[in-house]
C-alpha cells in the first residue's frame, strides 16, 4: 500500500480531501454569517480524532464539538489550537483545572459547575450553556435559562460565549419538522428573554445536520453538523435539498489464503463451509473483531470488480469467500467490504440496511483492530494501527 506495509490486511481508507469537501459544502449552504462547529465526538465518529481534527482546523472551522475532555486534550497535545467545546461528559468539579490548563471550553449545566470553573480560573474564560428544549436529557430548562444566565455571569472569572441545544428528532426524514420548530421557538424565547444581553452571545446553535439542511430558519448564528461531515446525510434523497455527501471511507481487505475444500459425508456438518462437492475458497482478513457484522454471511464483497459471495458464518478474524467464479484469484488480491471497485460499489447505506446499523453506530462499531489509512491529495499521509498513529 503506497510503499507502507500494514501489520494486518484489513483497513479503512479515509479521504481527508472529502472531509474538507463536506465541510465546505455545508459551510457554503449555511452561508458566511453562520459559524460551523463540526461534531468530532467518539473519536471523530470512529474515523480518528487527530487527523480529522487537524483537517477541520485547517478548513477554518469555528469550533470543534468534542465528546470528552480526554479527546480534547489529545488534540491539544497534537498541536490543535482552535476553540474546542467539550460537550457534557464529566463532573466538571473533578477536572476544572484541566479545562483551564488546556484552554478548553466547558459545557455548563449547573451553578455548581460554573462556580468550579470560575474558581479554577485566574481571569475570565469562555463557557457554553446547554439548554434543554425538548430532548429531555441534558441542559438547563429553557424557561429557567434567563435566571440561570444572570446568576453564572455574576461570577468573576467566566463569560458565556455560546448557548446550544440538541434537536430531539434524530431519524430524519422519517419524522416531521414540527417538533424541531417547536424546539426552536423555545430556544429563541429563552435567549430573547435576556433582552440586549442575549443579542451579545456570539454562538447560538440548535441546528445539526438534518436541521441545518431542512430548516434554514433555525440556523441562527451557529450549526453543528456531524454525519454530513463524515459522508452521510439523511436528507440526500429529499427533493429540493442539497446533496452534501462525499463518502470519506472505504473498507478493504485482502485474500490471505486460498484453499480447496473437499465435500463428503462429514464435511457439510463440521467444516466452516458446508458443501457436497469440492470448492475453491479464499480467506479474507477481517471478521467480527473488526466490526464486520455476522449478517455479512451469505452476502457479498467485491473482488476483481465483481460481487463475490461470502460462503460461511463470520469468524472473529476471518471471512470465507466463494471463489468458484474467480479462477484467477490469488493471495494478495484486494477485497472491498465498503466502497468502489471497478464498476461496482457497496455504499454505506447498503451496508447499514443489510447489517441493521444506523448512524453513527455503523462507523464506531468498526474497531481499532482495523487500521485507518489517511489520504491527502491522493497520497498516503498517516496510518493508525491498534490506535497508534504514525505520519508517513
């Protein structure tokens, strides 16, 4: 692979160019006056927090939305200097000093947390407040926000740089926009209740990927796209909505062994492949331990630009391919689990439907056992194997 020998023949190819294209497509759609905060939680949805975070910083993203303080610190330790908002993921009192040390923006949910940050800081630092407008999970109640805001801004060492909320409708386009608009009304009312103070908050965000696409009126001063950045938009098939999908990931493997399996009385019961006559099979690196679904059994992968049937149940490390129609197949041949090969393509939407996975679970279930290979301008830039990142 571009002169680099992987330790294991099962890998993802991640296009940082397509990450960039997706970011700018979303940015163009929302307009120059709306700030964009890509969500990079859960290790950038399984794609790798450091290479993807660096790429989005280079794109000029206004903030990155972090899932944990540990991932935010990892970005800081790898040279990322842009504003990092940490979504609510820990008890702030226990780690307040880390927010100050690494110049991270905390999400404030209580007066207690606000005081912990103010006490840890020696000068005013930015914070965000999360408002619960209908998800019913985290955040200050929308009707209580104005009083809450005034109490925490009376503390000496913090100021509110942003407020945000979480859209409850996550399965667009299967749900109506009505609930999202109701959330927007509550969110707007909470900010407007502050009067002139509310107008001074730089970043106000409710819209995520589907909300930002389908409901332009709720974009406000900020949006937080997740799945659109990572190559999937739930609204791609809806008439009138922009196409914001450049797949960033291909999932590949190789044939590591070819075998002629004999049939017979016991073969059909005790061997990995059940058959009545001899059959030529190939062993593909990659199995359940990589995040391949057991539902791939009986399905197909791509080999030589054609569909090749998966001939057995999926084991932990290997998958068996029927080579009856591939007499020229040899050890080392590339196999595509997700992506394009020749004129054939297996899309993420296909795999999600076949495997019964949604977004973002499809990505995050691909384990670190599978290497991540990062490409920039068509060249291999970095490789992560077993979670260890190496730039080439």
